C-alpha cells in the first residue's frame, strides 16, 4: 500500500488523528521515533485494537479517536431505519468505550456523540450520520482549542531559566495539537522564554523517550531525556523548578490518575519543595468520581514488563504486576492547569465552582 501522507498541525508536528473524505486515519505512535507512519482505520474493531495497542494514546486523543471510531462503526448502517440506526449508535459506542478503562475521555467522547444523536430529529439515518460527522469534527476542533488555552494559562508558571520535569507523554501526540502538560511549554517557547525540559523515559512503554523527547526536539525545545530513577537526583541538584504532567482522569476532589510513576514524581517533588502541577482540559474531569479510589486502573500485558522491546529481560514464569496508571492524591498537587485558568486547592470546591455551576 502507498505511504499515507501525514498532515501537520500548527506546531508543524504530525497530526495524531485526521478525518479525510469520510475516512479515519491515525498516526501509529508505536513506530515513533523510528518511523512516522499513518494507518487508515477501516473497522471499529481496528480502532479498538489501535487504542489497546497504544497506536493512538493519551487521554484527549482517545476521546477524539472514540468519537471518530464510532463513525467508522456505524457507516455501513446508514440504510437502516432511524430507530435501528440509533440502537447501533448506542451499542457500538458502549462496545468501543471498553477499549481502555482509565482515561475518562474515551467514554466522555462517545457519550457526547450518543447524546448528540439522541437530541437530533433527523429524517433519515444518512442525515443523522452526517450530523454525527460534524459533531466528531467539533469535538476534535474543541480539543485543539482547549489544549491551546491550557498552555496560555500555564505558560506563566515557566520562568526564564527554569528546569521543567514531565512524565510520560501528555504532548501534542496525546491530544489534537498543543498537548496538556506540554502546552505551557509550547506557549512559553513561542513567547521566547528560555527553559529546559527533562523528560522521564517512562517505563515500561517509554512514552517519554519515544514520544515526549521526540516531539519537543522536533519543536526546537531544549529537552533532556532521563530514566525514571534519575528524577530524585536531578531534584537534589536543583535542576528542577517545576513538574508538569497530564492526567487520564481527575476525580471531583482533585485526585489525579496518570501514567504509572507519576505519584512517585509528585512525592519526590513534595520532598524537595518543588511545585507539582497537572494540566488538563475539562473532558478529563470525572465529577461522578468523588475521589481517586474508584478510578479503574488498567492492568497491561506482563510482557510489557518482562521484555524490553522484543527482547526478554526477565526470567520465564516470573510473577509480574503491570498497572499502567497510578493515582496522585490531591494534597500533592499545587494546581490544575485548565483551559479556564489555574485551579488551586481546595480542589473539590474550586472545581465545582469553575465547572459544575457554570457548565462545561
Ligand atoms: O498509556 P498512555 O500512553 O495512554 O498514557 C498517557 C498518559 O498517562 C498521559 O499522561 C495522559 O493521558 C494525559 S495526555 C494529555
């Protein structure tokens, strides 16, 4: 098959997800940084597998991929009567929503599509499908703008000469454009503020090494890759002034689930008196989750721990745990950088005041 041309976003980075003439394309992030390869998604099963395999990953990105993925799952049902089509919309959305459990954005994007469909009075399934395409594009465009605004508000936290530590990839690749944790970095860079980023490599799947260091380097940001166990040392040397990470789900009290290892970084930051910030759009807040204890933590294939790349690095039959996320308690969080501004403790009250009372 001919190479798929990959569009670039406003940061001149490859698009993570694109919808072109009725078809869904994803950047295959498992191949980065060695190859920049796009993949067309022909079935909803393929979309689900791509989400599970982390071809598309990061909370906002899987929200957008879910919305478009639903379209892939219902495109062949457009000849059905509207009632039957609507039943397919709901069942396909429920099925795709199970692909990964921790990031709330996947179910959020799908729920938004289903609720939008229910609110329409379309004369035919074809018309309803076309309206759903418009809604998925709106979700995508909105994510671009939300993440850019996270950066507009968060950039003030990065002072000239700062060292910024981040974990995993909450970057352009994890969203539609500016990223969440990286958005203040991109905006500060555009504002010509000099600073350094230290990217944790993020075992076991190396999102920091493969993705964050790659995209920041492409964008001309001063980035240094470290292994996860170097963070405390760098902090003790005074190299880190601020930590910014993303989140897969923020509970109503400000507890934040993010990539495994994030809580350890937050605990270290507290020890060294370094502020730990979490960046997110509203689509990552789960007001139905009172605190972090109920957030489902994805358990991944043990081979991701027993192997480094394709090579086995642990004995056969070893017992393995492979939780993909952990939950950082809100008392370790200095602030939540959102599209509306920086939300400070007490998070429960301030999140409610910012969102629940004014609406999203
Ligand atoms: O398993 P991944 O790569 O999907 O994990 C992603 C993260 O943990 C990100 O930090 C999080 O989704 C925030 S993305 C803006």
